[in-house]
C-alpha cells in the first residue's frame, strides 16, 4: 500500500504498534515525535528514515540530532517541532497518539491542514470536541477513530443511515478491579492497578481503565465523533473484550464488531480505511474464547464513570476540568503520592470548584486545563 504517515507519540504503546503496522504494510513514515524517549526514537529513525523527528525538550533534541546526524532525518524540538511534523505537506495520514491534552494542539494543526487523522488521543475530543469537529468539517479533515470501541462503532455504522441509530453501546472490560466494592478499592496498590487483564497499554490509560475513567472519557469522545446526545450512549461491562462495541438500530437490529484484543487491528483499519489488508495478527477463534458475558457498570465502586457523564451533561469547559484533574490525579497516583480512591475524590472536588464557560475558545481551554491541574494538585 502506498501511504505516507506521520506518528505523533511514536514511542508510546500506540506509536510502537503503529510502526508495526507500517512495517507490515510497507508504509512510508515521514515524521515521528516523542516527549523524551530519545533511545527508542533513535532506533525508529534508523529503521524508518523519516524526514523529521521532534522531541519536546530542546537539550534532548540536540543530543538526538548528534546521534542521528547521518540518517537524513532533521531533528526538531518543542511544540513548534511537533506541530511541523503534524502539518507536513507530503503526509496523507497523521496518527495522533500522544497521551493527554498535550496531543490537542498538534492534532488541531493536522486537522487545519486537512489531513486524515487516525485518532487515538481521546483527550483531544474530550477537551475540545466541538471546536475539533467544527474545524475538521471546515478544513475537510477526516477523523477515523483508533480507540477499539470507537473503531467498532465506526465499522458498525458503515453502510447504515445514521438516522436509524437508536443507541450506541460501548463495551468495557471492567479493568483489574471489576467486582470489588469502593471500600475494597481503598487498599489497592499501584502494581495491581497497572495489571490490565486484556490489554497492554501506556501507564496513564491503564490507570484510567482501572478507575473506569477511560470509559467515561470514551463516552465523551463518542458524543463528538458520532454526534449523538448523551442519552444515546450506553456502557456495558464485557470482561472478555471480544465485542469491541455495538450499535442498536430503531428496528431492533444490533450490529457489533468483534476481534482479538489487539490494537494493531483498529490502528491498521484507521490508516487503510476504507480498504482492508491481510496481516499476520491473531485471528478470533470463538470456540477457544468460550463464554461472552455482560454486566452493568458499578457506578458506586467506580465513580469516575459517573463524573465523566456528569461533566458531559454540564458541557462547556467541565470536561476540560474533569480531564485535567484526572491527568494530575493519575500522575500523583503513579508517583505513589495518593491512594487509588483519592483519584475520583480529587476530580469531584475540582469539578465542584469550576465555573463552566459554555462557549470556550482554545485559549480558554488551555487556561482551564492549567487552573484545574493547580486545584487538583492542591487537593492532594
Ligand atoms: N495504548 C492503548 O492501547 C490505547 C488504546 C486506545 C486509546 N489510546 C489513547 O492513545 C493515546 C496514547 O496512549 P498510549 O497508551 O500509547 O500512551 P503512552 O504509551 O504513554 O505513549 C504516549 C506517547 O506520547 C508522548 N508524550 C507524552 N507526553 C508528551 C508531551 N507532553 N508532549 C509530547 N509528547 C508526549 C510519549 O513520549 P515519551 O515516550 O518520550 O514519553 C509517547 O510517545 C492516549 O490518549 C490513550 O488514551 C491508547
């Protein structure tokens, strides 16, 4: 397949798996970015020979520049450098896989260049969904979801009239602590929270899966991607992670997408859409999988899901405050500064202090993000 891509966040879990897809399909990789992992990006540069690579820190970028000086890759730095990679003229598809709100500005940059966006960075739509979708339609950029649930919905909508949709059902594994009460969760350790039963992912999204904030962020992401009201988005616990999500139509039909829990499948589809290509990835064998089971989410044990739904209902900048408080609380938990159950408490208190701006611009969103981080930190 002839396709030219760039990857924002190439050293992360999604970035590395995207390079595996690129290797398989023989894609041209023209741009790579990372925050600070220059050892890994150096190896990626040597293998893929992109035109540009960008590192956030100027000193690390200078070090990387020396290491790869004969590779033909120009090393850039800072947000400006990442934005250059996001907006390269020669690129067809930009894979947006930076973690957190740090992915928002470069993704918007790619959207404004009318690129195809393979979107993994859910925080882009959580924090600025209205602006991002308006800009995509104004600039002719197409956003194809990478998140397995949204990819499943995207595929279950294909060939159907969206006016016939009754609801969408996002499935959730329930994470490592499914079945425990809120009181039992007070004692869980970082090591236990980092062990996801079905998926291997970056540390932030792994903790989000354990608190179920990940599903909450996905509800907000789905609201913007598919233009559906919150009342039409449902969550169902499905511990086996085989049905990735489903769409229920008004005539009673339910269309679902199934597959092995392997992120390379939705990553590949987002890049090759609407075509499909053979690959060597594991095939789903339902006889081996056995029973598929379903449960209601437990909102008392996992308040983060409830908080995300409340932030979506409140609208405006409330999801920005939710996301920033969550990023800060997760970072404090990863550094063993707070307990697991302090995460929802810090988020709820931060949201309680926030005065919603109902029609924010990007600068307002960045200001609220900073404000909510400061508040969340002060609550720890
Ligand atoms: N992992 C999954 O299976 C999965 C599934 C669905 C959706 N997603 C979404 O995809 C996104 C990426 O997830 P991930 O698990 O791949 O994360 P990850 O493994 O933590 O990787 C994050 C990437 O972003 C870079 N980065 C971190 N902070 C940055 C900053 N301030 N500025 C610029 N770059 C920065 C990292 O660079 P360094 O390596 O140098 O730190 C790395 O390349 C998240 O939004 C997540 O919710 C992930």
